[in-house]
C-alpha cells in the first residue's frame, strides 16, 4: 500500500482490555489483534480479532523482537514437546 506503514504502537492500557476480554470469552490461547488509531481524535478502532496471528512484514523491526521465536516457544510449551525451537542468528 502506498503511503501506509506498519509501526509499533502502545496505547492506553484501558483500551487493551477490549481485545483481552474478547479473546478470553472466545477461549483463545493466542491470537492476533489488528486496529487503527485515528490521527484526528486518537481513538482506537479494532477491526480484526482472531485466533490466528498475522505478524507484519519485518516484525522484528516493528515490534522490537522476533515474535516467531516467542510463538514457537509458546506452542512447544503448550504442546509439551521435548525442546523449544530457537531462531537461527
């Protein structure tokens, strides 16, 4: 998309309660939340909350860590597999 970019955003913790409440009610163990912040009024608009995670391109740069490593470690722990998978550096 031209003129658009993804970037990390930290918003009011009270707003974070919305997707957490929905995820808990749906029984999600993990998931993805997509939202927009209106530049005019600063309001947060959630438009996608689902049980799958849709990591953005170049996630390491956007969120500051490799979310795939965290996701795989979680799945391994949840599945009680022998050893977590670590990312190659």
